[in-house]
C-alpha cells in the first residue's frame, strides 16, 4: 500500500508543504508549521464529515428585531466613544500600541471608571508586580477604586481564578506575557499569543465576561503574532502618539459594535491621561500671524471633524538628490501631489528639499487633505501665507482637478466653531451655504494657484 502523503501547513500564512521545517518558506515565521491530517481518513469516503449526522441549526429571518446590546459607560467620554458608546457585555477588545505609549495607564484608569460604574473588574498584570501597579494606581489617585488586581502569567491559573470570581470585565496586560502550558513555545511567540487569546476570548464569550487584551506592537507596526489576535476579537483599538508629544489617540480600527475609525483623544499628564474634548484646539499651534507654509486642513476622523495644521518647508537642496521628508502624512501621496503641481501647473520642485509635517504629532490619512498639502507646499515655495482665518480641504486627481469630499457641512461647522471665517474647497461640493463661513470653490488646481497665489 502506498504511504499517504503527509501535509504540513503554516498556521500564519497557510502555505502547504510536504516536509516539516522549523521556518516557513512562505512567510518566514518560525515554529508555525504543523501537520494537517487529511479529512478523508476521518470516516468513510464520500460521506460528509465521516457520515455522522449533526443537529439541525435554527435559522432566523433578517427582519427579526433584537434589542441593542446594553452598554456600560465608563464616564471617560473619549474611551466610551471609541468603543461605540460604552462597553458591551461579553465583548473582546484588543488595545494595541507601542511599548511605553500609555496602554497600562489608560486601561487602569478605564478599569477604575468601570468599577465605579458598578462592574466587577479584575486587572491581571503579566508585566509588572502587583506593588508596581498599586503604586501607579495611587499616583493616578485611583488607590480606592474597587478593582481587583492580580500579577500572573500562567493562563490556566488565571482562567481558574476568573471562573471562581465571575467578574464583568477582565483586563489582561499584556497578551504577549501570557503562557498557556499546553503549548510548547515561549511566551510572546505566535503560537502562545494565539492560544492565549483564543482561550481568553472563548472564556469571555461563554461566561458573559468582557475582556480587554493589551498587545504590544512590533517594529513593523503589527501586533506580535501576525494579527492573529485581531480577527479573534470584536474590537481592535490602537493607542498611538509621538513619544515627544503629550497627546495620545485611541483609534478604533475594527469594531463589531460601533463605527470603525472613531478616535478618542487624550493628553498624558503627570496624573495620568486626561480627556481632550476639543481636539482641534490642541492640534492647531499658536496662530497669531499667518505663516508661509502653514495651512489648516478641515478633516474628519471617524465621525467627528478635526482641524489640523499642515506645515511645509521648501528650500534649495545642497544634495544631488533633493530630500522629501514627511511626518504625519503618506510619503507617496506627497510625491503624487508634487508631480501634479509640476505636470499640471508647471510648478517644479526639482532641486528643492521638501519637508512636510502635521503639527502636534497627528497622523492624517484622508485624501481630502490633498488640497491642504498642495496649498502648504505652494505657500512655502512662494513664501506667501494663506489668510490665517482660512481652512482648506479637497481631494486632488492626477489630472489636476479637485474632487468633492464627504461631510462638507461638518468640516465647515467645526471651522466656524474654532473661529475660521473662510474655506477653500472643491466645486460641486454639497451644501455649505448655511455654515456661516465664506466659501470659495475651485474646480482644479490651476484655478486654485491662480486665485490664491495670483500666478502660475
Ligand atoms: P504605560 O502605561 O506604562 O505604557 P505601556 O503600558 O503602553 O507600556 O505608560 C508609560 C509612560 O507614561 C511612562 O513613560 C510614563 C508616562 N506616564 C506619565 O507621563 N504620567 C502618568 O501619570 C503615568 C502613569 C505614566
Ligand atoms: Mg504596560
């Protein structure tokens, strides 16, 4: 009898090989390859799942109405907003971010708030000793909060404790330190992270407990354990910010219970994180006199408008290859805008170093910022400032025409609220008349250059 061929599958990228190896040729991950038993050996050939009958499942209609999930507010408005309006029972949430960005601080503060709102909260730290966490809590003025604390990394012991305690919310800080004793690899490895997250999420779902997992981000900007945790949980939040800046953004990149791309803004102070309810004011630097190269963009982050300032510097380059340096905006998008300026408006940037920065350490990814970027570059190049009470937004196409963007009304309303009195935006944009802001609409970039800078 011919020997059945063995199949080995990588659990990260799914590559199939006929030979086991320590490292997957497909994705380069270590210790992710395991043998996969062929299905046909499980029962008589030709019969589904070995011919055994299962139980019939109940199907329902889409029209069935369910009550919205009950939510618990922490009272930390910025945190609740990102969750989609509070914590949903039995939900699994991943909070990712760079080491040292403030995840433990945020979750300790949230834990105390949720405990104050009547939930039974357990905080498990696998990174710090209990005394360290207590010390931080006292420094944050949370020494009296009704949060139970454990310092442990053994998953079996943690789950046994949680079973006995039956909390409403568990915080695991961090998933990379958890160790499942049935998996033979080191804590922090892909297999351990996956196993630990799977156990915790399954526990959460079956016992009606909400669980928040802290996950450190690797250098490549991914959560260790190639995003394996991301699809296991209901909600993925990223806590981000520049080390040198005080403000921090909590961003929902996935949310089964609310809008994705929602942001919460915090400021790191000596007494922990405090909420920033008006982020626009924070991101706009002191703007007393109009400065060349500085342009305010009326953006949308999640469901709310945020004004941010783009700053550009253009100078003759001493290098053979001129520099393009970007902070807070996409580098290839900058190259595109420079190319459009050159090809459609005849304004070359060759031989000029270009620096583009988003003030306050904010990151912008909306294409609606194209026009603001182009305006900042032109303003820096021509050494001519835009009026200081003016906001700009609009998407740029390769042909040099301006495309309308969504949520015009919200952008203008926010601009008005922060004392801006005029806006430059694409023609054919919907609405805007009632905003109280003086609007100038442009069809293409050439028109914009002519009207704003008076020349090509
Ligand atoms: P931490 O929550 O430990 O970060 P993470 O869990 O993401 O690794 O926070 C680390 C930084 O925050 C630390 O460098 C000190 C700073 N910090 C403050 O500035 N103020 C505070 O009140 C606290 C608790 C921390
Ligand atoms: Mg921490």
